[in-house]
């Protein structure tokens, strides 16, 4: 028996802190306290995934969550998702707008070309536009050539900035997937924040070759896409989980004197369904009823956080 | 290839020599937080790729990283509030990467045992000498970081190879968690006859299978864990049982789930005939008081 090669027992990164150079280790309860505007305990960040899922999207090296699940040409999968950009997102706008809740749309940039009217309506709703790559057929991962990745980010950025200008400050890597260099290219394209990493409840500084991004907390575990679609849970399970997160974060904010962020990650083709939208509204009501909530966009939260660092 | 592990004899659940726990407890309840580091860019292993997506698997890596930055601290506070110690299934490189975590565990009086070096370095395909070298290095690291002896073992990702249990016994490990065959401690047969016992771990009330594979919402998780406890508590009136609650900070330590852990611990500690133990304490008690009787009963053909 030859066993494993010698280098399997070599640990070049075994030492203090992380095994990469993007950020230092940070302990949440020992993090500098942050105060939100108005002394709110909770910053409520509703992140809406306005995704475009081309029917011919590649399914290798892995299928993006929410990707095509049936053989090509799956009108079933395509139209079920496209429903979100035609119908569901408008229900979310109504449910949020009527309650004074702001949003950040994480937009597949191809939608700026496909559905320019939707872009107008996102602007009218007062939502922050953020870039979620070109579309769900263009996943950033370790197997993508650098020239391709640079071209995708440049095109996605020009499509969204062409419509919204400098309001486009945030980048969300589709499917929370990145190559080693994605953050460097994203920072080089002028973005201020990114939400692909799932490792914190509070913002932190994320180092790149082109300056520092602010990493914003956007959970994957507590997202309607994962819970309702991938995990087949009930609407009530998602709502209850969000409210449980709110209760825990609110108590933590009270105990520590530091604001916390409740990120609500929702998908128009799921949460915008007729049978779910009232539960979504009731969930927002319950969040607002607890009080001490500051509804804000990702960029507003980032700015408030940044202003209290250093 | 082996047809069966070959490490234990058939021991029917009824008629076993009775197990008693300290102070008349019916159940030994122990919590095993898995404190892990999954590497950003780990080496490949022929039997299992460390990440499902091409490296860097940002979603997988950063999800685990959440446990060490946020989840662990929340989880440890809840356990401390309920007076429940942990027996840490530790990727020992955590001692080097995040010494603050190990300090907090020691401050709370928790036991540390080895869960390998990293959760991305599998035992699949190692020679016996390679396994032995890792076990020895892990023991030194735990001793250096905490002053504790490394008495327990859970192979990283339960990636043990055919000979791992034999080697654990030969290296002086007291208890293994790689086998899921029982609700009580049992003897483990080894090729050289060195002593090794198995104490119950769990993949039934383990938060990874429940939250990640079986899509369990937090309130159902609490209900399942409480049901598991209630039955083992009831059966423990006849002969002492063990319940292990294995948890992972990156899952149970999330804001939407942390209350469920509190609910389970409140339920367990609300019963009077519970021994809140560590893995080492359970293994030692079993070895000192019951192992010989079990071995004799097995030798007689479990009459």
C-alpha cells in the first residue's frame, strides 16, 4: 500500500488566522459596536434576487441553485422563473412599498437589455440596483478563463451602469460562486460592496488587488430560494425562521448595544406567488411591529457601517 | 474489502448487564460541537473531493467560516447559560488558526478530542504509518493548546479506513465515535486486543443531516431532539442510555436556529435524572464499571 502523497501531510497555511489573504479572522461578539440611524437595533435589508435563467444555461461544473432542472428545452423551468420578473417582483414592490420597506435588487444585468421597463420600475420603487453578474448562465468559478471573466464583469457593469449610473455600487456573485480573482475584478470595476460570502452577520473589510470592498451579510441558509425551492420547506417555515433570526439578532443588539442586520433574501418567482405574498407582508408587519427597525438599502447600511470604522 | 467492520459482537438490546450512571441518572447526555476548519484550497483525495464546486468553493468555504467567526460564540454562550459543557470534536488546526476559540472552550471546562487536522484531510487511502503520524501529531497539538490528553476520536468527515480503529487502540485512544451501532457504550474488538470503547455519537440528531440533508426547520429540529431524549430517558430507567447531541457552529449558531438549541438544552436540563457528561467521563465510567461485565456477557454468548 503506497498511501497518500507526502504533500497530503503538509499544511502550508496552518497558522494564525485565515488560509487566504482576503480578511483577518474576526470574532463577532468582539467586533466594534455600530449604531444605526435613529438608534435602531436592527437594520432591515431586503435583498431581492431579480435573476435571469437562460434556458440553455450550462449545468456544469455544477448547476446553479434554481437552475434548469428538466431536459432542454425546459419551458417549465424557464417560465416559472421568468414569472418572477413579470409578476412576482411587482407584488414584492407593492408589499414593501406600502409598508415603507426599502429594497436592493440583485439584478442579472442581461435584464437591463431584456426588460428595460422593469429597470424603470425598480428605479421608481426606490430600490437600490445592484449587479448579480450577467445572468445565471454566467457563473464565476475557478474554471473560467480570466479574459472571459473580465469581459463578463465589464459587460454586466456597463449594462447596469448604462441604466442606473453610479447608483450601482453592489456586486453579488450569482449562486455565491466566485473564482480566486472575482473580487479583484469586481473592485477594479468600481464596486463598493459584495455579498457573495456567507461568513458573518455584520459587514467587514474584504481586501482585493484593487482596493477594499465591504462584504455585506447575505445568508444562503436563510433564503427563500434555498428553503422553499431547494429544501421544499413550507412558506411558514421560511417566515418563522426569519422571525426567529430577527428575535435572536434583536436580543443580541439589545444585550451588546451594537446594531445588527436582518437580511431578508427573497426571490420574486418564489415569494411573489399569490399563495405566498400575504405571508411575506405579514412577516414584514411582524418585523416592523417589534420596533427599532431601520429599513435601508445595502449601500445605506454599508455607508453607516463604514462611517463608524477606523 | 471488508464485508463488515468486524469491531463488535452482536449484543441484543435486552438482557444486557445493566449500566448505571453516577447519582442514579438514567441517561448520560453529552453535547459534541464539531469545531472545524475546511481549507480554502485543500489537496485532492482519490476517494472524495473536498468541495463540490471548483476551488474556491466560496459558498461552501464561507458557510463553514461563519461557524468560527459568529456561530461558535453564540452557541458557546447558550450552552454556558444552560450549564452544559461541550466535548469538542476538534479539527486540531483550529488551535493554530483560531486560538481564541480553544481558549474559550477551556475557560468553559470543555473537553477537546480530535476530529483530525482539517475537515478537508481525509483518512481514505492513508497507510497505517500515515494515520499513526496524524494521530500522534493531533495528540501533541491538543496537549500543547489545552493541557488535555486526547482521549477521544472522530475521524474527519468519518473518512476512516479499514484499519483506523485498530490504530486508535494501539495509540492509546480511549473512545471512538466512528461507529453508530448502539445507544450505549460498547467494547470495540481490535486486532492486538488493546482496549477501545465506542460511545454513542449520532447522525440522527446531528444538525448536519437534519438541517442540510433532511431540510428540517428549526422548530422541528428541537422537537426531534426532544423526542430522542424523552425515549432514551424513559428506557434509561432500565439500563443507562447515552444521548449525544452533535452540533456544528456554522449551522446551529445561526440567528434563526440558535433558539432551537436553547429549547433542547432547557428540556434536557429540566429533568433530574440526567448526567451532563463529557465524552471522556462517559468512556471512563463505562470502562471502570461496566466494560468487564459486557465482555463477560459477550463471552458467554449473551445469554
